[in-house]
């Protein structure tokens, strides 16, 4: 049954490539999220220090 096997192989390869791309995208998103989180943390620190400077 070579045709059947080809039929089952190709969708699997297709799905695997999609999953692989999704994994890569997710890794990229995690990296971006880390960067955004550190940016937000930096902004918070600046705001807090500015706020306490204006209070004192």
C-alpha cells in the first residue's frame, strides 16, 4: 500500500513542521516576554525612585 503510506506520511510531516514552527514561535515569544518583563521592571524602578525623590 505505497499510496496509503504516502498519504499518512505527508500529513504527519506537515503537522510536524507546523508544530516545530509553533515551538520556535513560542520560544521567540518567551524571549520577547522576558525582555518586556525586564523593561517593565526597569520602568517601575525608575518611577519609584523618581516618586521617592519628589517626596523627600
